[in-house]
C-alpha cells in the first residue's frame, strides 16, 4: 500500500499551515451530537502548534448543504467553538464549511487556490473524505507542499493490515441495508476470510441471491415486526416462520449466539454495519451482541462504518477493539483495493 509522507517530517516552525480535517460531525438541533471526529483531529493540530507553526488554519465540510436554509443549518460555528474548547490557541482558526463553495465538490483549482491562500504547506488529516477528489482534499495538495496527518496515517496503517497477511480465523461481519454498497469490499476481503457473517437487510437480499464467489453465514432467526415502527408488534421467529408481510428488524437470539461464538474464536475481525434497526432499543440486542463479541475476542479487530462505529461507542466498547475507523466510504473503498485521491495527491514518504 502507498505510504504518503508524514506531517512528522515537516518543518513547520514559523510556517502557516492549512489542515484539511474531518469535522463532519452529527448535529442535533444545531448542537454537536458526537464530537468523536473533532477529538480525532486534535493530535495533528497539537503537533503543528507544538512544532512552532505561526498559524494553523483548519478547513472541513459539514453535512450536505444544498439550499440557503442549509447554509445556516450547516454553518461551521458550533464545530469551531468545540475545537477551541479543546485547543484554546489564538494561532488556530477554522474556515467556513468548504461545501458552501460550489467549487469544492467539483475539485475546482480556483477554489483550491483560495484555500491555499498565503499558507506555506498543507496537511490532509481527513481520512473520512480522502476518497473524494475535492478542492480541499486533492486540488490544494498540488498547490502546496503536502503531508499526511497522524489520523490519516493511522487509518491507512490499521485498515491496511486487513489487506496483508492476517492471523486466522479471519471473520468478516457485514450488516446494513444494501448489499450493493458493500459488494466490492465483501468480494475483496471476504474471499480471504474464513467466515463471512451477514445481518441486517443485507441478509434478506443475500438469501434471495448470493452474488459473491464464496458462501456466507446468514441468520437462522430474526426479530420480526408487523410494521416498520418502534412500537410495532414484534417477536422472534425462524426465517421460515416470519409472518406474511412482517419485517425482520434484528437478528434473533439463536443467530446472535451462533455469530457471537464464531466472532469470539476469531483472531482477525472486520465489522461494518449493524444487524438491524439498532437505533430502536427493541431491535438493538443483535447489534449489541455482535459489538460485545467483537470487544471480547482476542483478536485484531477493526470497526468501520458510521452505524457500527456509533453502536460500539454508545456501548462504551470502543477502547476494547484495535481500531475504530472515522471513515465510512473511505474505509470501504480502501478495503476494496482502490486508490484514494486524497492520499494519492500527497508525495510518498
């Protein structure tokens, strides 16, 4: 795997540094619901400040603003306030949401030059956006001496280990709504895994047709609900006994136990995607069981993807796994074996 040059090798004393961070945090009524990504950016920013940088300017996108109303909803102000609480340093400033400029997603060189401004060098620490060829991740890297931040390097290292020689048994766990979204990574990684466990809506699709070149383990029972509602009538049922018209909103207890036993015996694990609608407590036990098994395994365990990351963090188990990835689409594309534009734009170390 390509290894971009590290920010640790950069001479930043007295320099003005532009940092592309991934501060795309979830918001709830304008307030930050989870500051994990903000905290993940701290080590690189602190390294630059401790290294004597004259100024550190941070840029990031936030949400997917499409209307004038969205410009208020996705203004960077709450993120900037939280970042300043964590790093109260006058040399630090935060630019407005990069996606407020239409040139950002077009990888416009003009917007790239605006971002570059009077900065002396550029650091990309936004792994979660490294799969996007945008002005702030790709264009600007050709306008300033470019380096990879600590988080970006850690993501490449930890995820890259899954693509190398791994300890076996290697167990891949996938869940969520659509097989198509994860088909490439399933094919690339799953063919090297000893067992592939599938849950969530994906399992129903795989039961009808398995497009992969290897067998997978599917749920033997589910928690079925009469409708897609948090308070719907629901009960556990084998997959052959789901009432007509009912929906499987979680894996059932027998599947949770079987999957858990396989996971706890693993030596390498990659988990991406919940086992059901875990946001509703009645349909969370399956995802919880998987999270607990992953955390309990004596294994190199990586968790990636927004929902599975959220689950393991909410359960307080993040510190019990080897790595929790901040990148959803970026981690999947990397594990598909694809080159990430934001990484390719940085010279090799």
